[in-house]
């Protein structure tokens, strides 16, 4: 190739690159120009679904486009994450991340890696978690439930929001620790898991705060929590650690997208959701569910995801709970 031709070729490449970058920057500046889909990996009516809808409704006003919530429950949110991974990284499809989705890749084979395959956008909260029974149940305390389960192997059926969730993990860890045999009945979210308990289809529920309105109405009884500290709302309800079971857990709930979303779009989504953390309707929703607001920026959320993955992955291997 002659020198003049090389110069022309190089100039053409540079011009094409500049034009491409200009087009991309213009597109990023105009984002969003159409509705955004928020893929929730849980059933309608659960704590994640309800809080995401409240936060997204407020964020949509900032972005000037609707945020349409699409529920894709299954596998303790693993189904939703697997679908989200394969979406275009253009900011028009985002989704939720929780500890359940993190645990799933350690409990069984899933087509994603939470530390590699997603773009962190923001963490907005944590879950309140506990064990509840019906008000007409014979068990007035958690110790009574455990003693009954020990004396009656296989008779207790407990519901959770899905296989591989934190609730499933802690209940099975407790069963191993206390030499209990009980039956896990998984659902596609906390709302159907609670409905199953109310309907008498299971004896016990280990879940997030979907049980709260029924506890307050007197239909259900909260026996214990497996969080590190007692709940302010329920100061008389003991934690598992206080009862001597040496098991406690904390979780997270956040917003992610497919891997590779451009930085300017991530920044805009982060800004939209962050500023709505003070929205009165969103805060009311979180308060109703007793879910603390916990903020992390994209880097902070990525750090939390990795730490929880490392922590619980080791425990799952130690307990021998992984199923191929």
C-alpha cells in the first residue's frame, strides 16, 4: 500500500470512529426514547415486586418514559436473571438482584455468574425475614416448633419463596444442625408462599415480610427471625442466634442490567432511582413491609454481590447442599 493510500485509509478509520462515537454519545444523551422493561424474578404481590413497582413508578417520571414491570418468577429469581443476562445491554431492559439469585448459582447449575454477567446499577434495600405460623397453630414459640419437628420427622411442611433462596438455605442449615427432617414446599414468590400458609397447605412459612400484614391482623403468628438483630417493630420476637441456633442471615435487593450497559446510561438510571429513595410513596411502601432502605452505588452493589457470593458459596459447600 502506498504512503498516500495509508494516510487516506487511516484518516477514514479515524473519521468513522469519531462519527460512531458522536452517534453513540448523542444516543446516550437522548436515552431513554422508549419505555424501559423491568424484569422482576418474583411473582406479583411479593415484597420485591411491590417495592420495585413503587420505586420504578417514581423513577419513570424522572426519565420521562414508562418503566414497565414484567414478572418472570421461578427458581428463586434464577429464571429472571437467566433471561436478563441475554437481553441487549442498551438500558431498555433491567432487573432485580437479591441474595436468592446469588445463592442459586451455588445451589445448582444456572446459566449465569452474578459477579460477571450483569451491570450493577443500585442497591436500594434489604429484606426483613422470619418464620411464621397460623394463629391457630399449636406452636406458641419457635422452640416448641423445633421440638415438635424433632419428635415428628417428616410431618412439618414449610413454604418459601423458592428453591435456592436464603429462606430455603437457612431452614435446611437449621435442619442439619438440629437433626430435623421436614419438607420444603417452594413457591415462585413470598406472596404465594404466604397464601399457602393461610390456606393450610403448609404448616410453617420462612419468608420475607409478606407475612407482616397477616401478623398485624392476628391471622398469623411470627415465631422468630433469622436476621442478626431483633426487629424494631417486633422487639419481643427472638432471633435464632439468641435461641442458640447459631444461624443468622442478611440479604440485599438491588437493580442490575445485562453486562455491558454504557456508563452514561448506567449513570442516568442510577440517578433516576437514587433520587427517588426519598419519595414518600416509596418510603411508605418500604416501611409497610419493614424493609430497611440501604443505598449502594454501582461499585458498592458490585462489592456487596461478590462478598455475599463468597460468604454463602462456602457455607453451601460446607453443608453439602449443592445439587447438580
